[in-house]
């Protein structure tokens, strides 16, 4: 596996020219052209030869090759057919065996099953869909125990935020159902082509057991959506329609130890769960 060589910036542009590729803003195509950054991501993800890694949005293959230096099984999900078709060629040209890579030409949001029980997710996620893609994979693939994703810096801060802070919101609350998340390093804009107009950062997640069954999850996530959809309102007002009145909502919130005048940004995932359970009792 260590015989696999990496892509350089010049070769990346040559492949793009060969494909007549003009990076699509709509598909979030900002390709990593720095091999050191790719190797760093793999190290932070603690990928080893026993891992089956899922990579979303492999693009021209920079991170794919770095992954194949560390493991013998990568499943790459690429929405752009030109890139999906070229990836196997690039990997072969750089010394990786064909059997080490599986390529799926599809939208990651549409993926509901994968062969081979993947163990890690490592990706430079398309920034326009990074949160829904991550939540989709946390929900659907319990064999993925950990991973590192590169996302827009603002999104990274939201994902890793704790209750009570300005960055805490729907992404952090929902992701906490399945995992603990940690903000890692910032990533320079200069490692991308084309250079994005936003900053980037790495987030690591480590899976824990889901906090409840699917019925409870759906009810809890509905409460989260309501709370952050009206972020400036007090909880007793937000949940009045669920309980029939603001007075009834106040009583229900007080019953589970939550101040009815607080706002959703102050609640942990377990407190949202407590409210969901209280709804069932009334």
C-alpha cells in the first residue's frame, strides 16, 4: 500500500484539462491539490489496513490516493460521472490495485446501502450539502465508527458546538444523537483549486450508541427543528401548538426540569429527548 503515489497540483490540473473539467460551484467542486493535507487528514482519521473507508466526493483523487496508502479498501461516492469514470484510471496510474477501490456514481444523499460494512468516513465534503450528507451516513451506516470530514469553517464550528453557544444549532444537536464531534484544524484556502471564498476546517466524529429508537429520534428531531426554526422565541411559545396552549407547554417543560422561558439553543440533545417523552405522556 505504501507504493501508492500521490497526486501533485500540476497533474491535477492536467487531468482536469483532459476531462475538459471546469469546477462546478453547484456541485461544490473545490479540489484539494496539496498531498500533505491529504496525508494529514488520513492520519487524523487513524486509518489502518483493516479499515473499509467511505470517501464522499473524491473528485480528481487526491485524498483517495492518500487513503489507499493506508488501507486496502476504499468506496468512493462521486456524483460527477466524468470524475467517477476517471478515478479508477488515476488510482491504477499511481500504483493501487483495482480491487482496492469501488466507485459509486451517485448522489451521496441517495445512498441507503453499501457493500462490505464500511468502518470509517473520510471526505472533503461538498460544502453545499455537507450537513445532510453527514447526518445521512450517521443514520444509515452504524458500522462507520468514526471519521474526519473537511467542511466550511462555519459549518465545522456548528457541528462541534456545545449547547448555549452562538454556533449551537440543528447540525450539532442532531449529530449528537449518534456521535461525539470535535473541531480539529483549520485548512488553508491555498490547498484548494479553485481557491474557495470561504475558510475550511476538519471535524472528527466518534460514534456512540444511538440515544433511543427511531420513533423517539423522529419526535426529538421534530422538536429540534421547531426550536431552531424560531430561535428567538421561548420554548413555551414554540411548543404551545403541541400541548394545546402556552400554559400547558409551560407545565410540561417544568415537569422535565426545563425552564419554559429558555430558548432551544440552551438545550442538549438529551433535554430535547426528555421533552419528546413528555409529549407522549400527555
